């Protein structure tokens, strides 16, 4: 597929980093589509893409591959508004942290367009194209949610793109599997960090915070509109995970309150052994692809 055109719609942190990381991939031309003049100027100054445009409709008409790098609801709105603008035979993908809602929204696309949901498991506490970097994805997981209806050549193309961008591996899952697991590995961690920051003693702990506190609360300084959408679109899976966390925290509180040191030591041993086993064992999924 040499000489193809790749459109990246939305040049924020993730979109900008994808556009930078894909430059030079199989002789493709990377076109960045933006809405604001400020983003256009910043992207031009930083040479984020081979070409920039403020006409997203025209960009997707010409593109062989389209990356939708927008907030969740904006992706759904874009798919509906531009469903007839995508080039026949093209591949459309996205980078959203929830997959079921996006894949359902993509059903509005004509049969001539192939949609495959993706999720690059990378990010930073800062946003915007000014913070984009070509090596943002180095060592991260790249999640693919293809279906049996997708063109195998398009699935293989996304895997090659992921390898070129520096991802550690490619993991395949159904959209439902993705959302259930992400609720545990990502979303509840953000809820937990936010909840810790709701403690009334937060501002009196200066000088006492260690690495574990900083690690735990790091992601609490989140993008509120984005994470509101992500939590809301994955509410059933996330509420199940929060319930399990509440049960586990209650069990620790009750064990500590009981004063039974042997029971507490056994509980801690059980938890720490599970973490160590996770560290040393290989990937649990049989369909993981190493790069």
C-alpha cells in the first residue's frame, strides 16, 4: 500500500503524536485535519504532519486510512456527519478509550468503508498538539477490536502501523472485552485517584507525600470533559469494577479493625503474591502479537 494518504482528524496529544509517529511509514502522506487556527499554526510550526488542512470533509474524501482522534462524542458526531464523505475502500479507525459505543456508532458507515476500532494505551497528564511527541507510544500496548467482517489486509496494515509507531505489542479483543478490562486497568484507577484527592486532609499532607502517593494520585489531574464521556459511555462495566473495589477495600478495613495480625498478614500475602505472579507470568491472552 505504498503511496497511500493517511488522514489524522484531530491533532491533540494523541492525534498529533500519531501523525508525527507515522511520518515515513510505507511512503505514506500524513494529512492532519484540525478545526482551530491556533492548532493549525502550532502543528505547522512543529511539523506534525506532511500536510495540514481545516477541511476535514475533503481530507477524508482523499484518504486511504482515516484516524479519528477526537473525544468520544465528537467521534460519534463526526461519523454521522461525514458517513458519505469517506473514500470507498478506505480504512477508518479511532483511538477512543471505549470501544462498544464507538463501534456501534460506526455502523452508520456504508459497506464500502471498513471500520476497525483501536485504543493506543498511552498518554500524558498534559494535552494538546504542543505536547505531542513521535515516541509517545514506545513500549505501550496497542489494542485492536476487529470483527470477522473486516478486511484482513486492513487488520495487518494497522498492526504494521503499530509496530512502526513503536508499540510494544498488539492485543486483539472484542469491543465488549476491551471495555470490561479497561474499566479495571484504567478507568477505575482514575476514579480511585480522584477519590483519594477528595480527602479533607489533601492540602495538609505537603511534606509527607511519598512516591506511592504521587503515583496513586498522578492521573487525578485529568481532562474533565473527556473522562466524563469515557466514564459515562462505559458506565455498566465501570460500576461493576467500582463495586468490586468497594468490597475489597471493605474487607481490608474489617481485617485491620479486627486486630488480627495473622489474618492481615495472610490477606496482604495473598494480594502481593497475585501482583508478583502477574509481573512474572506472560500475557494472559492467547491472541497477543509481539512486535
